[in-house]
C-alpha cells in the first residue's frame, strides 16, 4: 500500500531494533523502502541491508555533508556500483548551505558528478537541498540542458519556486514528516500546487518523525502518518493517495518495482 522512498536503515537508531522496525513497517502497510546512501565508501553496509530484506532497496551516493570526503569518487565508480540489482537510485547528493559541513565548491562538484551518473544510468537522483534554492535550481537547469535525468527533491522544505521548477524539469517532490509540523503551512500550500502524479512520501528516518511521534526516533512505519496527513491536506481519499504515491514511486524508481 505504501512505500517509504527515503530512510537510513544503516543508522544506529534503526539498527538497534532492525527486525522490529521491519515488522512494524509491515503492520503499517509499508510494502517497500529505500535505504539511502550518505557515503559511497560505506556502500557495502547499505548493500548488506538490502540483501537481508527482500522488500528493501538502496541507493549509492555521497551526502553533501560528506562531499569533501569523497571527491575521489568518480562518475564511473558511481555507475559501476549502481549496477547492483537492488540499487535503485543515485544519491543522496546536492547542496546544504544551512550547515555548510563541506565546502560549497566540493558540494557542487559532487552534485554534478551524481547528476552525470544519473544521466548515464537513468536511475533517479535523490537530491538533498537546504538553504540553497537558487544554486540548486541553477545547477538543475544547466545540467538538464546537457541531457535529461530523473530526480526527486527529497524531504522537501524549500519554497514553491524550486518545487515548480523541479516539476518543470521532469522531477518529483517528496514530502516527509516535516509536512505535519505546525510550522510547515507553506510546505503544504506548495504541495497543493503540484500534480498528484509527481508526489512521493518518505520518512528520512531516523530523523523528522511526523506528528504524533514528533521528537521521537523516526522509522519507516511512520510514513503512514505523513501519507494520511498529506491526503487530508490535499483533499484526497487516503487509499487513493497511497495508491497514487506508490504508482509514482514505481514510475520513478523503476528497478524497485515488485
């Protein structure tokens, strides 16, 4: 019924009770999930989790926080690793100017390399962007001119302009538990302006647990709360919204289709 399109099953908060996490996800109707890479050099750990659970898929990539640590990772390496049968996406990569944990130049170099890998493989690029809307939009436009590539703006918390720009370029927008926060009215208003066939839901677990679990460790089962909230906000029947977002996931993450 539902898919958690973005979580981090390798992080300690989830690994501590991984079998319980999986059981609760099944009970909540979450039939598949994608555990997202933040360091290419830890891909073996991500891969092992995907191997252990039939309904878990993975990505390969370097989070912008770690961009300067993996400037030695080439486009060719990303492409080679992404050939693993359960690797369904490139990333997450992008720009984060909120924390600036890595130099912005390194973030942009990494972002463009991941885009090239997505263009070559036609696997979706999972994009992390925070406080970097102008540069994200610019890079997406420049790179799309070189050739189209599938992508999703994950855990969306930016402004309406970036969301609509992403849609215009053929991308998708994914909403996390942030959308359920009282402070997120603008994000919900943005969602109302997007076509339903370009919307995904995710947890970004173990972070950003949705209401009514805000402040707790997040997990894939909680994606149901976000989906229920978004369905109500968009005036959609929950069952239909769950079906639509799952179909959207299948269309974007083609290697993850059952």
